[in-house]
């Protein structure tokens, strides 16, 4: 894998976050605020363009009010 390539698993998690936001009819800016993240960073995560640290995954899961395992569905 090249240094600038993002693993498929990161794209799957990002897509799961995007789907949960859509399912719950949430605003991305509110999720970003609740997760204490920059809105553009959250958008990059959701698009699978940037790798997330475990701390950010935990904060996103809490902001979405879902079990942590929901972020990893379809893997």
C-alpha cells in the first residue's frame, strides 16, 4: 500500500458513520460539535479520505449515541 492510500476498512467505517448520520437525520455540524471535532475533519472521515484514531472513533460513536460496534458493521 502506498503512503497516501487509505485502507478499505477506513472507507467502510466512514461510510457507516455517514449512514448513521443519515438514518438518525442528524446534521454533520452537530455531530462534529458533539464529538469535539472540526467539521471538515469529520467530513474527511465520513468520505474515507483520512484515517481516524481510536480516540476520535470513540468520540464519534458517543456523539452518534450508538454502540461502538455499529461503526464497524459490514466489515
